[in-house]
C-alpha cells in the first residue's frame, strides 16, 4: 500500500449542459490495480471514463484529478494518451477511408515519439500489429480495412484491445467493453486485457454487469449511483450486486 | 475582356479556318444551332454559379492548339497502367506515337473518325449528337460545329472487351492561348461490355481551353465501367460533356476524381430509355487556391424499373469555389424507379464557397427516391477518437480529410488507376496545409 497513486480523483464534479452527471467522485488508483466501476444506466460511470480521457462534451466544474502527480486537466486528450491514459470506447468510431493500419501507425508513432522511443519502421510495425491480431483472433486483412468500418461489435471491441496492446498504456479505461459481445467474444477480449495486466499497469473497468468481472477479476469494486460512489468493496461486492441488483444499493 | 457576343463571334470565325470531315452531317447542323444560341451568363440558370470569365479574358477560340509534345515527358506523366489499350491525345490531337491499340483497331472496335469505313460512318452519322438537347448544351454544340476528327468505340453484340481502354488527354503550354477539342462516341451493342479509363492531365501549366465531348449508348444488357481522372494543372480551362443513353437492362458505372482549375465544368446527362437499366455515379472533386469546379448531373428516368445511385463528395478549401447540381427527373411512366443521390462536402475555409443543389422532380407515384446534401466540418467524435490515441488535432483533421477523399478513390475498379489517382492526390495536397506529408502514409 506504499506505492504512490497513479491516479487520484478528488471530489470530481462534471456536468453536461448544466446537468450534474458526476457529483463528487473520489477515487485512488495505484499502479497494478484493477478497479471496477459498476452502476445502473445513467449513473455516470461512462462519463467518468470519458472525462478522464478528455472528451469535451462534459464540463468539469469541481474537484481535481492528478495523473502521475500532474494535473490531468492541464492536458489535451492527445497528451493524456501519450502520458499513458487509454480509453477503450463503448462505441468505437467508424472512419471510412483511413485504414486501420494507417491509424494504428500514426497513433503508435505519436505515443512512442513522446516517450522518447524510436519510431517503428513500417515492416517492424506490421509484424508487431500482426502478432497482436493473431492473439486477438483477428485476421491480418483486418488491418487493411477502414478503421472500424463495417466491423462487427466483437471486432470493434477487439480492435480497441489491439490498440491498447500496441500503445502500452499505464492506465486503461475500459468503457463497457462487454456490451454487445457474446460470451466467446467476451472471453477473447478479456484474455487480451489479462495478457496486459502487470504490476505497473492499472485498469478502470466500467461495466453494468458482473459477467465481465468473472474474466477480468478486479481488486476493487465501486458502485456508482446518481453521480456518486455509494459503495466500495472487494470483488465480492460485484457478486452481491449480481444477486441482489442495484436497487439494494440505492 | 470581350463580351459574350464577341466570344460567340470568335467561335464562328474560327470555323472558317477549319475543315470538317466531309461525310459528317452533324457540323452543319450544329453551326446552325449555335448561331441561334446565346453564350451563357450569370443569368442563365445552369451557369448561375460558374462565370465564363476565363473564356472572356483569353482569346482561346482565336487559335487552334497544336499537338506537339515531348514524348518522354508525356510518357512519364501518363504513367503505366499495365495491360490496357491506350490512345493518347495531345491538345485534342490523336498522337499515334504514344498510343497502342492495334488489337482493338484491327477488330474494328476502336476507330478514328478519319479512318471510318462506310458502315462506321453511317453509325457515327446516326448516333453522334443524339444524346442531348443541343440548345441546352452550347459547348457541346460548339464542339460539334467543327469536327476535325473523333474517336469511335464500338463493341459488337455480346462482345466482352477484355482489355480496359485508356484514353489520355494531355494539355500543354502552347505559343498562344488556344482551343483544343476532342470527342468520343461509344456504342456498346446488346450484351457487350467494356471498361473505359479517361485520364485528363497536363504537362505543367497550360494555356489551353479543352472542350471535350463523350456520348455513350448502351444497348440492351450492355455494361460499361468508366473511370475518369481530371487531374490537370490548375491553369486549365476545361468543359466536359458526357451524355449517356441506357437501353433496357444495361448497366453503367462511373468513378470520377476531379480537381478544380481556372474553370472546370462537367455535365453528365443520363437517360434511362429502357426498363431495368442501372446507373451508378461515384465522384469526388477537390478544389483549392482560387480554383473553380462545377458538376452538373442530370438523370432522366424515362423508363420504369430503373435504379440509380449517385454519391458525390466535395473537398473545398482556400478561396476556391465549387458547384454541385444533381437533378433526378422521374417521368410519369417511370414507375418502380429507385433513385438515390447524395452530396457530401467538406468546406474547410471561410473564404471557400460551395453551392450544392440536389433536385428531385417526380411525376410518377410509385417510386423510391432520396436525395441529400451536407456541407460540414469534420466530425467531433471522430476527432476525439484520434486524439484519444495520442494523435494531435491537426494531424487528426488531416487524416479525416484524406479518409473522406480516399473512401471514394478506393472504390475505383482498377488498382493501377487507384495508384495513379493517389500520386496525383499527393501532388494536389502538396501545398495544402497539414495534408502534404500525410497522404503517402500507407
């Protein structure tokens, strides 16, 4: 328990068009920890992930967030990504005309440059991307297609995991990665995530259902309702929620 | 600057110095029609957003362009397209030294008007000038008023032309501003098929006005795939008429890429004359600097059970101006028509201007039609997706622009043409802020 926090959220208040969505969230994530954020629809759990990644649809009106000791809100979204924050989108965006490979290469180049690493040349990058594709059971042609264009729900989510693997973030935010996935696709995605777990990398897993947490086992579970964390606990809390539903908490 | 009337006089004077093919009946008729027409002005509806200033400022019609060229430079510019039959025209003049199409020439499939035999002459006389209303297309009428030569592509019944036919039109820098004219007549008999690649390019800056015409007649169940690259230097003035007649069960598909220039005007007119014909028009146009490009599409659904899909994209930046006019006209008896037209545009500068006008005129009561136009900036959600992956906003914007254009280009039916288009796009983007070094990212 001595490690310095990777992420420290204090009394975070955020709103959309004057409506409060996050109403005083505090959360501390240390390196290597996996935190699950659970909650009913509309509780603000996706908002939390998006605010941390820098989406400007939300206005932060109170509180503070430090990431690696620095004020997160001083950073543009791309700077947060380069510093090691990764958001796996609930609804990955389709970008026709830009190949997945182009997109991944531009992304990895930007992040590696920031970290003082050498840019990967095209063949080395291709090789790396293909290896990750194989682990995620994605065909190599997948890299040539437009970003998420015509991908199935499962392919889109695995594409997010692929990006995460290539970008090697220190904090991954998984926004309802399980939504729209059947059990097989869920397992593949979860294996992809588990393969990236280590003592330095942290995860915040946002989910409505405990099902995902059978595969990605969290260290902590927080229940969000009405924009507040109403209960925190260990893994067993998720199981309790599964049994009793959210009304028990609210 | 001369007046529109003086321009008309200039055109009529130019005919006195030119010979036409003596067996061709159309020029005399076209000259008579032309005499009764007025040069369009801003008050002419079809030319409302496209002033003819370059034609009034430059005495193009006073001189006929010559066809001299450095063969090596031309060859380099044309680029290799692999296994195709190729015909090259320099300032409208057929250039045998750069062309190779002997197989199709021997089979009578490709013939210059000047080499046409009696049967071919009859065909040309019967078909040329029948695909449009001459009064509505003054530059087509001008084109047909003096026909020094032309190209006939004739696919016999049930004949599948295996090799794609590449038509290259290069404009050059002439001693004086001058006029280049060219025309192509395509007749595809019943059940035949062919692929045509039209490549309009230039060897550097050019002081030519290129007035081009193509008429296509697809007989029952004939198929044609047509790719058009208009990637000339921005100094060019180019007016292009394409008139397509579709008989029963025929299938026409076009993929087009066009850059703006001093003046560029494309008229595409499609007439559905028989049941169950299909037409796809995919196009992307780009303009920058002070360029101008005008696309006028007209689909005449005059027969029942025909379908058309039209998707045009525009990329407009700097102080350039672009026009898109897409009209679908469903005639009263054209029941069960399904016609869809969409115009999507990126307007990237406050000084740029786009006038887009989809038009639907429906006189039948059992049809499925849709049309839409959007003029937008880049999508915020997409931009955030890029940024959340560490890509800075400027690069994200650039990549989205390129994707917008590339989405159309990657649908081209021919891989070598896609490659060529991408090279020209790289040149186009070379001085477009932030896009210059990205296009080659593969």
